[in-house]
């Protein structure tokens, strides 16, 4: 097998053009462990350079040739005390948010959500401040995208940075990859496939959602699924699968089979797959995700 330098592998994977295979005993250069090693190596290099500069500074004496500046003739001279440099106490600026899991549910708002139409539900989500850590740090709520013709629903985990900025689910690199998969299957976002998330707000620093936060947002998610009334559901990622299937199994063990969700009193075929952001970090799993979406498309055609 052709050997690639780590730099080449990083570049090619980021551009999504290869290498498509990684040796059995080789580390994925884009894995969190590999990236952490690179960061540690960079820190050591910077540290060694700093030590070298300090050694050199001890050997060389720098003589300034800039003449001393004299005060301008119109300068007002005051007492010597006024020329003493002022000392300032530097305090770190910290922006603190509520601890994860602190939830104060608005019962009246959730009661309205249980029977709301799509547009009303969207407004209620924007008003929600139940999850304190999320509502304090979010830039926008990410409700979802859908049209009445959509028969497949993809449920993601929670908004990320790009989604929080734009107020739309699955944008940026993850969104591009997802749309490429859908287009290859002859499906179109919005028209054929609705996309929603378990959480409607981005968790600070993209941390995993807390169980209480998932529970607080469950009413909105349930109502969205009732209004969309899909023929097939795709659960994208571990959080979505665990939340809706009520299981602790890994995504790898849940995928490649058909599950079932009860929506509007009827069982709906459900497929579990990897989240697009995971596929960007682990490109060799793209073939597995393609098979999952192909299974979902097959189920959709069978139910027409």
C-alpha cells in the first residue's frame, strides 16, 4: 500500500479526496488522539525555541542607539510623583453560564406546544428558556427545515456552531456531506427530507446534551414528528438514537437494521446511522452511512 505522509493525509481527507484506506496498524491522522499528539508536539517545539532564545539573550548585550527624548518645550512638568507609572490589577474576564441540567420548564408553553401547528410551534421554541445553560449561550434557536411533501425525516443531535449562527440544521461541512448523500439517492432536502434536531439550541462548546435538557425539549420534538407524519425516520448519531429508541447501545450496533418508532399511533420504520460530523473525522465509515441511507430509501419506496 502506498505510504502517505501525515501532512498529505490530513490535506486529502479534509478535501474529501482520499486516501480512502488507512492501514490496520496506522493511526487516523484526523482522529482526536492524533490531533492531540500534534498539538503536544507543537507545544514542545515552541517551548524549546523559547529556551534557546533566552540562552541567546543572556550572551548578547543589546545597546540602544536611540537618543533620549527630551520633553517638548510646551510640556507641563508636574511633581515627580505624577511620573510614576500607574499599576493596574488585571482581572480575567469570564463569561459564565448556568450549569448543564438546570431546567425550569414552562408548563403553559409546553401545553401549547402539544397542539400547535408548525409555525406556532416554531415561535414557541424561540420563546423557550427552560434550559438555562442553552438559552443563555445560544445565538438562535434551530427549529428545522421541512415542506409538506417530505416523507422522510432525519433527526440529528443538537446544533453546532454553524447551525447556531445560521439558525438552520446541518450546515457547513456536515451539511454539505449530508446533502451530497441525499442528492446521490435522488432526494432533496426540504422537499423530500425534513431535518430536525433533538435539541433546538446549541450546547455551550458543543458538549453533549444533558439528560434534563433532552427531556425538556422532547415535547417540541414529539410534536414536530406528529406534524411531519413521516413514512421513514433516520436517526443521525448516538444522541438521537439513544433519545428516541431509549437504548444505550452504540451507533455501530444499532445501524444496518430496521427499528420502529410510534408516531401518530402507527409504527414508522426507523434507521440509525452515523452523524455527518463523525464521517468527516472517520471517512472510512462513509460506505456504512451510504448503506444506511440506501436502506432508508428502500423502505420509503416500499411504503409508497
